């Protein structure tokens, strides 16, 4: 674990340099443990694939004091290696108008539509992080047979609920937005509601299973 200063009021904790289930588990363990401490002066904690960003109020707690607290947390003991997380089932309509890139994915991988759907729905995915827009879950790790590149030219508009593939990850667009992932299906489930805290139904560390409908 490496602790780096991130601006005047930020600390970036680095757990590794790859997208990996064990590394992400450590990130989530750390995030949950630190959040449970309710440390005075800590404004926000943002977990990602292999890092965690801590924003703090320097008038309440200084950099060194916060680092000392962080290094004193036995976050590995606080939570098991295999995190206990809820599994959320997401219904998806695959192909046709819902999956405009299904043909490309089939040609790139050499798999039939039926095989793509079977492989995509046979994995229980982990929410590694939330971004690039509110509520967008980066899910992994995708079966290597479904690894495909991003679009060379991103779309200016991707429908809400679209399920996409990009390299070793799959994800869901919570609302209409630009995007460059290969779209294979769509869900009617509402993933983000700014009127209902915690706003996103998916949180870091949650598990996701896709159900074909």
C-alpha cells in the first residue's frame, strides 16, 4: 500500500497497478473500514479499480495525522478476502435493436449470438468502480472469449440501460450519454436516481448477474 499526497487536501492510496479481483477486494476492504471509522475531517472517500482517493479538511486534520490513522487500520482483518456482497440480477434484452454491435462482437470473437449471450450471463461480475458518468458500473472480469475493442469512433448518444463490452470489462449506461463500448443488449432497470440516496443501486464491491429476457 502506497500513500501519496494528492493536492493540498487529498491522499491517494495505491494498492496495485493492474485491474485484478484480489487488488480490488483490498481497495473495498480499505474503503469500508475507513468509512466505518467516521474520522473527523475526512470529507469523501472514493474507491476505484486499484486506488482509493481520500479528501480531507486540512483545518480539521492534517496530512501526517491522517496518514498515521490510515497506516494503523488493519483493514485486511476487518473484512474477509472474499467480500460478502449482495448479488443484483439485471434483466437484459440481447441483440436486435437492443444490441447494435452484436454482429461485430460475433465476427470479432467467432462466437454465435447464442454463445455470446450464454457466456455473458454465466459470470457473476464484481462492481470494480463507478464512473465515468454517475452510476456507470465497471464490471469484471469479463470472460476472455468476449474481449473486444472499443469503437474507433464513439457514439454521440447511447440509450439508457445499454449493456456494453470493452476489453476485459462489461458495463451499463445508466442514462443516455455518449459512449464507445460495443453494445450487445439493454436493460429496463433504473440504475441511477438522483432523488433517491444512495442514488446508484450498484456500489463498489457489489456482484452483478445478467439474466436474458
